[in-house]
C-alpha cells in the first residue's frame, strides 16, 4: 500500500473528499484519539496548559486536548482539512500554515506542542525548491523559540525508514532540544508507533517530560560524563565549536583564520 507522502503534497492529497472521508471514519477517530492520549501521557502536562497542535487537520486531536482540559491552537497546510474542522465547531483556533516554513509565533508562547501523524511530511521533497533538511531545521528552530523555557513537544510520526528517523532526531538536537524516541509495540509491524519526545531546556516547575521508554540518548549521556572528566577546552576550541554549530543551523559565520581565538595583547 502506497504512503500518502509518496502520492502528492499534503495540501493536494487531503482535498475535500479525502478530508471528509478521513474525518468521518470511526477507525481513524479511534486511532487518532488513542495516539493523542498517549502523546498527552508522555507530555505530563499540568491542567489548563496552552498547547500547539501541529498538523491538526480537522481537529480530531484537538478535541482530545479540549476534553483533557487544555487550551489549544492548531496549524495545518490543508485548506480542506481546516474547512472540515470549522464545520465541527471546535473550541481551538485554526490556522492555515506550512510548518516547513517555520512556525510564526512569538517566543515563549506555548507551554507544550503535539503533532499526530504529521512531521514525516517534512522529509519529502515534493517540489524542486523544498529541501527536507532546510524544512526540518526551520521547523525545529522556530518550534524551540515559540515554546516556553522547559516547554515540551511530543510528535507521533510514521518514518519511512531509519534514515528519516535519524534525520528528524538530528534536526531536533541541532535546534537545542533534548529527549529521544519512544517506540510502542516495537515487535508488532501493524501496531508499532514512534513518538518523538523532546524538551526545550530545563524548567523550574516540578513537572517533567515522561521519558519512560526513551532510548536515544543512553550512549550520549555516558559520553558526556566521560567528557566532563577531560580538561576544560581552550578559547580557540570553544570558538571553533560554536562557529561549527552556527554553520549547521544555517547562519552566516566569519571564515576561520590564524587569528581565530588568538589571545589579544594587553595593549594595542
């Protein structure tokens, strides 16, 4: 069976008829509700949090957020999906937007964000000017910015292969997120579900992301502990490391030279 991402861009694939069929399917409603509740379980939110629903579609996951006592705002690229959602009298706000272009919200707006069956679309180059790597970087950089300090993000997604999983995890880590991957029912081909569980920095609140089952960062944590035992890096190494990080984030960085990181004399 072909994947929707391989057939057409999301705004084309989810036309009026497909949107109606998707929203009215009791099977889809059940699966969406189950995955949304699992995402909320991993988020471990306090009551009445302000949540961003990325790839909200017709609002099936948004209804679960409302039932659980949260305020939410949804974004989606498909006009037909949003039009279907408007007919269902949802309590959340809906916005037409392509998440691959970055999220257009003020810094620190949301307590948390969820995404159900959406972020795998970022890995598809459906046009010649859509670079998956750049779209992922714009998405995660702007998501990190619009979350409050310690904000949390859980995304259920369907990776096409291991390369897509690594691509998504890599972009999230470069943007500054910590966390990892939770896989439910890993032995089942039919019921296997991937959840990306991320945190945007440390929070002063007691509630933390529910990281039970996260496996991605085990080796990296051990490596970090080993690195701490080493000597403190020099100014030159620190500057070069920061410049390389900025290059990976797509920023313009001055070229390296023999004067990079050189200590200045007391007087000029």
